[in-house]
């Protein structure tokens, strides 16, 4: 029915007409679907609110900053600790 091409799925207009539920399920899962007619792209279906896949782990930026600059003073934000560190280096 369709072909996986990198991260985008490809479906023909006929595929979309006859298997709309399946195509819509892909879009709901965050996939982009390229719709073609006679091997020419006519549309691209994208999710309205692209969700971050659960398999993608977001980096712990605060943890990395704490490892570099140490824990901030009690009640101070991390950005304040970074600014204080910069002032000490001057």
C-alpha cells in the first residue's frame, strides 16, 4: 500500500480513499504522510500537534549545568548561578 521513505510515509490518493483510517492513524501517531497522484506529490498530511515520541529522551540540561557549575545557592535560580560564575571569572 505505501512506502517508507526516511521518516515520511507515502500513500497514493487511492490508498487514502480506501484506507483512510489507517493513514489517519499514522498521522495521529506523529507520522507525516505524502499523498501522491500519478507519482507526483499533491498533499502532505502532518499532525496538528506533533507529539514527541516517548522513545526520545530529552537531555537533562539542568543536570548538565549543575555538573559544570555546581549547585546554585539556596533560593537562587540556575541562571543566577551562571551569571555569578561569569562575574567571578572577570
